[in-house]
C-alpha cells in the first residue's frame, strides 16, 4: 500500500477521517489490518489510529511533541512508542509499508487503510494537530523551557488565554526535558494487557469495550479574589454512584472478569504515562483527602486536610485505607506483568510500561509519591523481581528504562522509605505518607538497620509527618496547580479508585473479606503465575 506524501497536511490523506467517535470508527474496521486515523473528542483533538487486529478494534493515541521553532526543522514530532517522525503521514507510511507493529504490547499491524468518503467535518479545533498560524503563535508564546506539569493550564489556550472549542489541556509534550527537545516517556503497557491471555470460564476475550459514560467536567478552582484559600474549595464535580453507575463493572462482578480486563487494556493503551500519572494523582489526592472533599466531610474531619487527619488518633480509618490502597495498586501492577502469558516481549513491554509510569510520577513530574510507591511496590514484588528472563530482556531491548529503574527509581524509593527523600511542596504534589502511617498504625517499618540507624529513621519519619501536616495546604495548592484544566477520562479515573480495584481483583463478593485473608490469597495467585512464566530450575 502506498501512502501519499503531503508533508504536514495529513487532513488531505484518504485514511484521515477527522473527528470520529470510537464506536463509529470501529464500524468501519471489518478485517484484520484495516485502519484509519481520526481525531478523538475525548482526547481533545489528538490523533488516534484505530485498527482491527485479531478480531478486535484497538485504538492508539499518537503523541504530538511540540518543539521550539527553529529554521530547517519541524515544529512538532509524532510518536507511538520509541521512534519519532516529523509528520503524521511519515509515521503512517513507516508503520504501514514496513508492516511494523503499532505497539509491542499488542502486535497490531496496520495494512489496509479505510478510505474516507466525502469532506471532513471540522467540528473540533485541529490547531493542536495542523500547523496553523494561530497554533504556531501559541507555541512561540509559551515558556519552552517549562515542561513541568504546573504549566498544563497554558496548553490548548489561545493567545488571549481562552480555550479553543473542543481543545484539551492535557499535555502534548513530555514531563521532563533534556536540552531544547522534550524527552518522551513511552506508552504504558496497561493492566488490561493480560486480558488477551488470562482465561476464565467464558474463554478468550472478544467482546467490545463498553461505551463511555458522559465526560466528567474538569476540576474548577474558585477565584482567589472572591474566597479565602481553604481546603474544601476544590471539589471535583462528579455525579454520585447512583446517578452514574460504573461503566466497567456490573453490580455483581466476578474476580478478574475478562471483559473488564479487556476494557482496561484498551483504556491504558489510549493514554501515555504522563496522562495516566495525572489520573492517578487525582485519584490519590481524593483518597488522601487532599482534593475533592465536600464541606460536610471537611467539617466532620475537624481539620483542614486529610494529611493532617492521618497524624491524629481519630485518623485510623484513613490510615488503614491509604495502606490498603497502596497494596491494592501494587498487586494490580504486578498482575499487569504476571498476567502476560504470551511472548516474552509482551511481558517485557508491560514491565517497561510500569517503569515509565513510575518516571512520570516521580518528584518534579506529576509528583505523586503514593502512586510512585505503589508502582515501585509492583516492580519490587518478589513474584516480579524473580523473572530473570524478563528483566534481562528489558535490559537488552529497553536499556534506557532499565537504567532509570536501577540508577534513579530504586535509590529514590529507598530514600523516601527512610524519610530522606524529596518532600518539598511544588516538587512534590502528594507526599510519601506510608512510612508515617505504618508507624502510627504500629506496623514495622521495612528495612530498619542497626539500633542507632533505626532510631534516626524513626525520628525522621515522625518529623516528616509533622512537616507534612504543617504543609498540607501547600501540597493542596501544588496538586491543584498540576491538575488545573485537566479533564480526566471518566472510565480511567474510575479504574484507578480503590473500590474499583478491590472489586476487580476479588469480585463483588470477595472484596468484603478481611484484608489479610484477601492479600494472602492474591499473593498465592501471583506466585503461581510467576512460576508458570519462569519455573525454578
């Protein structure tokens, strides 16, 4: 198949269908290899490649990386995983003519374009994709050295500061940069990647993902000139569970339902690590009582923040919930790797995805340290760390991710657990509270050394908890700044809640069992999966 060369003007390409919903796109895809390119309303006009593969419709968001305007080079690069291209047609041409998998996790190959019939309805603002003068003017006006998530509110706004119709403020560039060009974190290998290989009583997965519920409105900050800066001002305006039932889980679900795993797989494939990190930051802030707390609940707490409540005697319930949340997220992350029973590269891609999500959560990026601790807990879990072949493959094929894990993430996590890691509001949006919470719940801190070192660590932990409580409002402001204008995907946001994860892993009946019993059973499941993947010699 010959893909025409029209430079940046991909709107003239026959495989480009303009704004098109997921459901309508799937109706066009009849055979394996059929593909089209569309702009996604739920992703703020970002380009998405929709492709049918092995009987299923898959959707891959193309990340657009804005570059500093310089003569003789493109103003943006387009990327799926590792390789970047100066235009979207160049990306499509490379993958189609070379018959290369769109992602290593899926192995999906796009081979036959579905041709567009008629003109393109331009109902979304496509300035985020096409190099229009207004887009170029916006890019020149930005602080190009600012790749920090706190600058997200500028993305998708016009020069006057007003958002374009349909434009999203989800970042189109990396969270960290090196030199003048952003360095991207690659596509996350999702929890749902086990969906195609984990069997249940209803066999292999072929059902379509459920339709999306209406989009949740974005976070709204009050005008600082009208109201004092208090904890309860930032409230996520969402409907109640009764008004908006789960779009993924039924009222009586079984553990690890294949159709739910499949839906999750599609969700995570559509989001890059930095986007997933912001979703997780929002969920963690709500779980910790930092954001999204109603005034009634605030009054009931008796303090200005959940970060203060967890240091008080009557904060036992919150402390227990936060400890369970970290464990549940770690179990789900481990399952994302151990559930990959296909080729070794599929499991390696899932491992790499977790590393890159951890990088997107670290201080200076999303700054979600509880989320970082959960992801690192999955990577360091014995059932995952014993997979020698998988880790060897990661070092061989994804050296950058392997080095980042060994040289940056592991020392950072060790320092955080010892109370010596970064904890300044601004660099961190949500601090690492697990050591203090374990201490207050009379649990043993992991990794305690000799007595004198142990005493120092205990003192650092207690002092850190006091400082966190004092800086609670600063952390709230830092988190709100990162999430300013962020429009979460409703299904992904639901999938990252503690309640959803409990029901996913243990089912609606099993989630009510005592935590210790649930943990023991699932650890056994993970051990069995690990042994099946790489048996002991």
